[in-house]
C-alpha cells in the first residue's frame, strides 16, 4: 500500500498527529507557535472536536507548513504548502496599494532582475 493511500485512510486528527511528529514538535510547542491551546490541538488529534474553527485549522496548516489539501483529504504531498512567507506577503500588500503605473514598473523591474540573475 502506498503512503498516499495510507494517508487517505487516516482521519484529519491522525494526519495532524503524523505531521506534528514529522516536524518534531510537541503539542505544547505547536500550541505556542499557533496561539491556540494545547487542549484544542489534543481535541483535533483525537478527533474529539467535531468542528474546529477554520482559523484554528489554518493556523495549524501554516505553523506546520503543510499542504492544506493533504491535511483535509490525505491527497498529495504533506509538505507542499503553496503558502507564502512574510516577505512575499509584504510584497503582495505593497503591490495591491500601488496604482497601475507603479505595478507596471515593479513588474518590469522584477522581470529585468530575474533575467539578469
């Protein structure tokens, strides 16, 4: 049986437990990193929490740098996140605040920089 098919058979709590162990965290350490309680994590891991909040689940996904699709379905690479880091977020925020000419200049400069490198 492939690892992916094993992941599909796991509950979301089992996948969370697997990723916590894979990343080398304790529930207490992860709780501090996420800003949620250890009890909340324990409830998810043991599937005692029927419906954890979306913000809680997203904090876990981000803190553990896991693929949200994998976390929710068991499909795909556990570590492929598609999430962006803080520098990328800052760049997107700045880009969104620019007018059209500023955006065009930033895009042109970025493309020129990448081609030069």
